[in-house]
């Protein structure tokens, strides 16, 4: 069973992690709060977001943690943390930066691993992260979500389009295969360079 990591299992990340678990992946979810992580592992966490409580209760291969060490065996790690707009309208990547610093603390990986940023960021951000993580043997792709609270899992399982800013052709194909398992419909796969995907995401949000 392939093991996937999800950094940030909040409102969006938890839905994504549980949806991945439901279709056959072993998923390790990383978050900051000990109490929150405990409630996820004990399956006492509840929410009004549709399907989340049900998916959590029925999950067998989802584990939450506060330790970055638990992600060391994951070859693919998704990042779903908050990137709020600052007073100038740019996206604040402080939480992504913290997540990447934690990954770097694991040292250089013996085999090249795949980091997938799913947050909204400014154009050029993914290239910056790729340049800083290349020495630690990570490929960095961009895969933002198009969802609305109140229908997160429904939107994730039945998307109109999957936008992939691929680190390279192989990574783009690997992400497509993950989503083909996750999605109940047959969405359009729009694969392009990370900076093109960053611009596309902002353009679609604005539209």
C-alpha cells in the first residue's frame, strides 16, 4: 500500500487525506495541535462538513501526527496549509515555509521524493521552493484545489478539472494516477509548468 503524507489536516487537508485513504492509500497527516491530532486518531473529532465524520470513523489507514519524522517513509507529500492574503494582496506563505523547513530537517533524501504544494501562492513561488529543496532531493509540483466549504469532499471527488503544475513529466503522470483513483468522475487534467499553473489558479480565482 502506497504511503502518502499530508501536511496540514485542517478544513481542507483532512478532507483530502480521508478521501485518499478511502480509495486505498495509507495516509499520514501532520498537524500542530496535540489535542486535535489525538481527536483524529481516537476518531472523536466531529464536524458539520459533509462526509468527514463518516470517512474518519470508517478509516483504517489514516494516522495523524505532530512529528515530521513520521513522514520520512512517504515518497509523495502534499502541503495543504493556509496562505492568507496580506495587506498588499499577496499570499502569505509563512506556514508553507515552516513546513518546508521541517522537511529539510530530515536531511537529504536517499531517493528523490515529491513535494506537492496545494495552496494558493504567487507566481514564481514554486520555482523558489524547488531551488531551495533540490539539495535535499525533492521535486516540487503545484496542485491547487478548487473547492468550497460545505462541499469539500464532493468537490474533491468530482472536480471539473485537475490543475497540475508538474515538476517534470513523470511527476505529472504520478499525480494524474493518484487523482484517477480519487475522482469518481473523469475530470480534465490540465498539466503545465508550475508558473503557468500558479497564474491559472489566480486567474480562475479572480474570475
